[in-house]
């Protein structure tokens, strides 16, 4: 059982993998028709279609049903159907009626509104939903396509059967959907398992009336051993859409970090590595932020470990934990209660969890899932195929290329994921979308830079990913 948003993501990923929406619609209509024919016996069938994809499924179903049973089609919005579904409509135009008939012994197919419906049904859908429910009281059998129209609102169709496409939708049960029959519509397995352009539907689009601070504020904490790492994360957060990024580094990294770009707001501690006394400085900026990224470039030493441990344990701000902070979390058994994404590569995974990764991919997948459950967070294991899990769900990402073994691309990923958290994405969604965006940016770079690409190139390609897929 999946949330409705997941089905939109799957549809888009299917299209990307070469199985267009038109094919899925054809398969869906055929599946619905098969169920309706069994239910109807010799009774006539009336199909009510909306103007969207749910209506398209209904039109295809009507075409198949009409080959065996008396069938009529009523359009809720003929103009919209003509515009969006001309080929589907032309195939059943001879079945159209303009007025709703008086029906008792019949089967009514509800293909008015699907998972894309939002809020309370508006006219003419509201009146049609009431009409369907009245017909059912008078003896008609009602079959809904995918979800009952008006699903999860105060006015919805009360069907005898719901033919759910690919899988049941979150919230469906016998009380609101009748008997639930799931039909296979030919969704590629990869469209479900792998990230793809569909994940871009998770990106929070800024509101036209938004102002500075509404679209993500991030605090990046890192540096010391490697001064460039927190800079990469900070610039990646900006390129992902952050309004503000606060970068906190030890004194030893301040000159390098502050001179990289005038876009950066860099704050220095008093010492050459993080110490517990720096907590107040960090908390000042974390308190203004929607997410933190901690770990890039941090030197793992006892004083720094106490600082990282305290930040992660006392803050309730969503966080991305990377690099040195991962080792600290594993060694000092940091207990994080707020939303968290851990972004290890294979060696860091062992330091974080104390568990060596299996060479068998399926076993490795289970290890990531189990570790995420133990950590009560999301783990994004970086590799040729990224494995992302929140302990319940698993998603794989295969964007990216061998050129991205260059240093700094993991720090870029950290900044992307941190900004997506700051924008309001859940940890699992931020991790899978971030992995797709980071790898896709790398793939864009590879087309022109080949194996000579740099982390800074990947950062500059992030907007191209947004332009291409949003």
C-alpha cells in the first residue's frame, strides 16, 4: 500500500524507462474491463469519465467492455476530455450519452477522479458522486477505478469494488473502497526500485510570494582536516535552492573557506579544530536554520568528538551526518532523536555501525535497511549503486559515473540533502532525491569533462538538473 504521490513518481519513472503513460493507461483499462465483465454478467454498463488520466482509464475500459456488453459513456467535462484524451475519446465516441439515464439493474464504472484529486470535489463532480451513490442505493453495482472519486474527502463514491492499479493506495480499506482488487498494469520493476525523474516531484517548488528564508536555511559545520569540504557542501546547498547558508569552520580553515566565494557566510571558531566550547557559536546559527550538515572535513579527535556528539544530541534540527561525524557517531554511540540522514561510503558504514558490508548486493541492501532501523534514521550508502533506506523502504540510485570518484562529490551530496531537508522534505525523500540530483549533475558534467570532472563542476551542474526535470 503506497501513498498517492508514489504513483505519480512511478508513472514518471516508467515513462523515463520507455513505458509511456499511454501504455499503462491501456493496460489499466483492460484490467478494469476484465473485472467489470465478471461482475456485470449480462447487465448494461455505464462508465462515467473525468477529464484526467483516471477518465482515460475509464475510456479504455469502456472500449473493451463494449465488445461484450451494452455500454454507455458519460463525460463529466467533455471539453477537458477532448483536449487531454482525444484518441481515447474518439475510440468510444459512438458510446457517448449527454444525459444521465434512470438506471437500477446496471453496473456503474466510476472513473471521475483519481489520486491526483485534491480537497473536496467541485462541480460537476460533486453532483455526479451523489448521483452514483443514489444509484447504488437503488440496486446498481458500482466499480471505482484506482480509487473512489473524492477519496479521503467528505464527499466520495461508496463503491462495491475498487480496481486499484499496480497497488492499493494508502488509506484504502473495505469501509471506504469496498472490495479491493489489484491489477497489474505493466509498471517496470526498475520504476519502483530505482530513483528517476519522478523523484523530482518531491522537490518543494518555491511559492511565488515567498521571501528570504522561506526556501531553506542551512548550517554547515565542518573543516579543519580538509578546508574545502564544508565549502563544497555550502555551495551545493545554495545551488539546490537555499536562501541562506551559514558555514562554521575551525580557525585553521577560515581563510580558505571565506575566500572561496562572496556568497558564503563563514564563521570561525577560536581554535584550529572544533572543541566543546564552540557549541554556543554553532547553536546560534543552528537556531536560525531548517537543517544542518555536519562532518565534512572534520578531524576525528577527542575534543572534536565531544563537540559533534553534543550538537547532534541536543539539537532537534534535521541533520545530515557525513564524513568525520559518521566515525564519531559510531565510536561514541551518539543517540540522535531528530530527523537524520547518514551518508557513509562502505568504510564509513563500518565505522558507523561496526558492521562490515557484504560483497553480495542483496545482503548489503538488507544491512543498510537494518542499520537504518537501528539508527532510527535514513542511511544513504554511497557506491556505484547508492542504497537508501529508512528501515522500512529501500530505494536504489544508479545515476552518477566513475568520474565522481574525485574528492568532494560526497560533500556536494551532503549539501544537496541538507538543503532538501531544510525545504521540508522527509529524510527518506531528501536522501533519494538528493542522490538522484547529485548523480545526474555528475552525469551532465561527464558529458563535457569526462574523467577530469571536479566537485566544483558538479556543484555548477545542479541548476541544470533542476531546469531539466522540474
